[in-house]
């Protein structure tokens, strides 16, 4: 028998692991194993909750304390982001189907709430209701004002809960293909839905596609003056978007078209005043009607809106690094946007979220701290008090143009092309979500996209499942194809690529080499980096151990995480544990597998009828239960 290489490293304890060894961390599979350094330093016990709460409050107060040297620059930047938010806020409210003043209330409240609590100091939280219009589409017009308050409050509560529970990392389970399909569908819905308003047509009720079809089928109903104003505003924004004035293109288009309509006396062009007067003075604090708080559809819609805000807020954080170099906290940004929604809801506003464009304006205007956003909210209050009568003169076709322009900017052909070319799974998920968004309510469309993505991902994991044999060569392992039938009295080391949860465990059971007809077959299954193994997997290996034992063989599990060793010991019956030798993982990659291989060779060297070695007599590491 060929002598096996000496196993270097720390001394082994009787329990079968290296002295002071820490649990293995999940890693990528490798061909030639290397060392992995694990920090054995114990972590200090967490501080009591009151102490942590006091530290959090103290840290927050320190982060929001204004610096006198920055106040002037922040106040000036606040003017720019407040003015830029006026047309966007009114347009978003128009999309929701409520008084445009609600969008202005959101822009004031979101800036202050988000500015005080967000981790990304230059982020501007303002009206962001691209999906809110679809959520409230089936709500009666006379009930929509109350419903939008409840919706905004629901969004705020969800965002704060996600941040406090540190669940931000789970947003990655909404795949990129689903989000691209969803946002593209929302954008197309807005374009089709605002087309009648752009050209002054009153369409029949229906979904956005039907409204666009109505315009195409009834061109004679187009109001020429409204079409000129709306199309002119859209063209101006698109042209200015290619110039240094692109950040203020929307504001310029609104101001110019409003002046043209007022000076030319175009009475057949509808304005904001035709929808409702903009109240002057401080926005009133309001609460939603009690029945709306029990509306399950609103809650589901709020979850979909919150998911969009989470993704877009993360994008804002990437585009606006903190001036002092401190890292942004994703979960604290979620809390900040949630606080903005709670404040907006109390002041009769629509949902808010981190805005890429307004944040860019804020940075371009010389903002230095979070107080630029707070000042922007305060300046918005000044606009509401002093300029409400001027805001009422804004033409509705211009606001439709603002929405269409925002929707066009949301569509990313390059990103769609990447998703389309990358994988069939992404292509199908994106297409299904896009079509669902056009035909179904927002919450249902997101659910369809996520379910489709998960099903396709599970199918992909099964196709990516790969079982290989590891052959020892000079103290290392080299991959070879896994055998279909086990050889006689020869250890076979197997490694697995792919998930071993649920269907993955069943796939493993189907692909493991069969011991039928073999004499004393031995299999060593390497499981390093598996942080979670379920009951399905343990059922599969228990059945496989029975098959090997029936042929006079034995099953080894190597590289098993200590937590999984403990789960195996607690969950399996003594009869099963006696048939499986377990070698826990160490900080040196490949050590436990080499130890299992040595133990298997020594076991095979014994006469078949002799009793097996006990764990203490075996080479380092085995635990036979």
C-alpha cells in the first residue's frame, strides 16, 4: 500500500478536530487545496439593549448635528433641490390621481424625514410614486385621498421594519431580471397612461394600453393647443437633457410652457387649478380613514412599492458617497426613507424614496451635508406658502410630459440587452414580469415575477449540479469524472457542486455511484463549506449508508461544519450514526478529507469480519456516533 503523506498542522483533540479550530466558512470549491486562516479570537458578548439603544441615539445625534461652516452651502443647495422637486412632485400626484398639492407635501416631508435619518448624507428623499398610481387605480376617486395616506404610512412602516430587523440583504432575492422587467413595465404603463393627457384627450376607462389605443383610434379628439404644449415640453426636456442644463431641464420646460399658456390666454389647455386648488399655508396633519387601514390590497401594494424604493435607494447610495468618506449603512438608509414616508403620510403626501435625479441636483449645487436635504424641505414649505397661486397655473399636458420623460429615463435598453443576452432564465423572468405588469396589479405582477424567477433558478441549480471524484496526488486532490459503479475495496472521494437543499439532495441521491455488485465499497463525501444541510439530505445519506453497509462498505462525511456535525448527532438514530464516519472541518483545507481517506484505507486493510476501529483508535478526526 502506498504510504500517505504526513498530515501537517495543529494537534488533534480526542473529539476529532484540531485544538482551537474554528468552524469552516463557506468557500468556493478548489482543485488544489490551500490554507485558510481563521481568526480564533472570541467575540465579546453583545451589550445590553438599553446600552445599545443609548449608543444608537447618541451616534444619531452626533451625525445630524449641523456644522456652521456648511450651513450656507447647504441652504443654497436646498433651494435648487426644492425648486426642482416642484414639477416632479405635482406630476407624481397627478399619476396617483390626487390633488397635485399632495406631491408637494411629500417633497417637503420626505426631504426632512429622510435627511435627518438616512445614512447617505447627500441623499434626497422626495416623491417617488411610479407604482402608486397602479396600486390605487381601482380605488374610487372620492376615496383615493384617504387611501393614499394609508398607502404612504404602510410603505413607511415596512421600510423602517426592514431597516430595524436588518433585512436589507434579502432584497437581493428579487432578481435583477425581475426588477428590470417590473420597472420597464411600469415605465411603459406610465407612457401609455399619460399619452391622452399629453394631447388633451379624455379616454374611456381602462388599463394604460387601452388608453393609448383610444388616442390612436380617435385622433380627431386631440386638442391642438394641449398637444403643442405637451409635446413641446417633452421635446424641450429631451433636448435639454443633452446639455449642461439637463439637471434643470424639467423646471425650465414647466416654467416656459406655463408662461406661454398664461400669456397667450390658451383657455382650452387644462391647468392644475382645473383639478383642485393648491392650499396655501402649512400642510395640515391628517390621518387616514379607519377602513383604509384594514385594506389588504393597499398593504400588498405597499410591499411592492417598498421593494422598488429599497432597490432605488441602494442605487442612490452608490451614486452619492458621503463627503467625509464614511460608509453608508443600507439598513439605516431604509429607516431614513421609511421615516420620510411616515412624515409624508401624516401630511397627506404620496410615497417617497431616494431620488437619483434630485440627489444629483443637490450635489451639483454644492451640498455638503444632510442639512441640504432638510433645507430643501424647508424651502418647499416657503414655496407652498408664497407661490401656491403660481403653481396652480402649470398646464396639465406639461405634467404629463414630465411623467413620460421620467418613464423614458427609467427604461434602460443597455441593461435590458444584458439581461436578455446573459441567460434564458433571466430572459424568461424579465419577460413574464414585464407582461404581468402591463396586465395585473402591481403586487401581483411582482409576485409573478419573483415566483417565476425562483422556479427557473431551482431548475438552473439542478442543471448546474455536478458530482466529481477527487483523486489524491502528492498530498493534493485532482478532479476526475465520478464513477457510475463503485470499485471493490477502494476509497472513492466525491465532491459536489451545486445546492444540496431539497431537490438538490434528491439529485445527489440519484447520481451517487451505486454499490450494487461491489465488495466493500467505501465513499468519502466532501461537504466543506456547506453551512446548511436539511432533513432531505440527511435522509439521502442515511439511505446511501445502508446500501454501502449491505455491500460490506462504509460511508464517510468529511469537511462537515461543526454545526452540521451537531445537527447530525442530534437528528440521526444511533443505528444510522454507526454506519457513517464523520470528520469535522478544520482551518486547513483538505485536512479532514485526507484524514478520512487514511481512516478508510486502514479500515479496508483489516479483515472484513474484524470489528471497526473506535474513534480513539482511528486516525485523527472520525466520529462514528
